[in-house]
């Protein structure tokens, strides 16, 4: 569980510091595709960790989705969102 939280916070950190060459939206797309492909072949423990990871990311994505000012401040026009 700690690894899952660390990964989610690290992704958020990379986005926040606008890491060159790191596309936050592209990464989210890759994560969703990977989860769909792996869903039926992971163990219960792996699924629990994946759920923790996805929940942490989902909170961030939901904030961007439902708070326009937050989206404009944290996402819109940032270098880390360009593919």
C-alpha cells in the first residue's frame, strides 16, 4: 500500500514541477490501458494496491474535472500536459 501511495504522489509531484518530457495526461491514458489489460490476471493483494493507487489519482483527476479554477491553475497550458 505504501508503494501505491508513493507512486501516486510521485506522479503528482512530477506534474507540479512541470517536468520536461513528462506528459501527465498521456500517463493517465497509459495507466488506464494497462489496468484494463491486467485486471483479470492480478492477485487480490495486487488489486488492493492498484485500488489505492487509482483512488489517489482519481481524487486528483476529479478535482481537475469538477473545479474549473483548479484545472486552469494546475493543468491548462502546463508543459507536462503536452504529448
